[in-house]
């Protein structure tokens, strides 16, 4: 995509903001001049995540609870106005040994963290995104969706469901003739400086750097929605 545009200052909400990817994305968006609302379930962790990032505010919410998300939206609208972007980075990984080793406990964990949080946040903030001239929804998915294995069946199935949900949101944006776009960014896995420091001998083949992911997310707001809505980009 060669065409770019300057969206001006936007308000972007990051779900899962205390993760390494959330911190990198908050910093990149703030550096681009946007107002960042970084959301996490732990007050201490989310405060630490936004410390030192001008233009970023930490907010606490249990995104798996619909009532809590509605309360978050009310606060956001009251203090910051409508949002222009929702970056969903809530997740986690659970694996097992073969199909029989895919436990209900792991399934419930992944379903709650990945799907439930995504459904709650997108349903609540959909009107904001659809009304914004630069509305963007982005999730980070996994390349294992296209080639799942028996050992990651729970994880791949939940990620596939998340991608299907985003495609449905994209259809909603198109049907509403809005200027919003919903995008899937698929990675093998993410790597950050902390992981490299902990295992300096490891090469992390095929992994995507969180800084690269952050740049890709920032770029979504400078590209026309028509070329983005519904795409699945592999990083």
C-alpha cells in the first residue's frame, strides 16, 4: 500500500496493554502523536506499563466481564471521548500432548482471554470505531490457524474463532459504509528484548519482534480503510 494519510491525533485503546507487545505498541502510538488508553486487569502492572510514555494512560478493567467493559466505556467516553482504535492483544498460550491432552481448563482459559475479551470489547466499542473517520480494529493472531497441530488444537481453534469474529466485524464496517477497518495480524510468535536477554544463545527463528508489530499497528492508521478491511497479514 503506497498511499498514506495523516489521521491527526487519535484515541487508541490497547486491550492487554501490560504485555511486552502492549508496551511497545503504546510507545509507538504515543510517539506518532496519538492518545493511548492502555487497559489491563492488574493496576500495578498497567501503571508500570505506561510509566514514561507521554500521552499514555493506564486503565484497569476485567475485559472478560461485560459489565466491567461497559463501565470502562462509560469512563472512557466521559474522560476522553469516543475511541478511534481498538488493538486487542489479550491472549496467552496453552498447549497439550495430542488431542486427548487438550484440557478443559486450558480451553476455558484461552476462550475467556482470547474470545470473550474480544467479543466484549468490540461489541461495546463498535459504534465508536464505525463512526470514526479512521476507526481501526486490530488483533494479533497466529499462523498456526492455517496449520494447526494436535498439540496446539485448543489454541489454534480459539485463534481461528477470533479471526472469524474479526472478519464479521469487518463485514459490519462494510455494511455500515463506514471508514473503519478490521485487520488480523498473524505471527508465529512474538519476541522481545527480555526474552533475548534471558536466552542470548537462542536465534528465535520465524519470531516477530514486538517493535515490528508495533510499527505495523501504527501504520494501520495511515492507510485507507478500503485496502485494509478484512485483511489477514502475516508478519
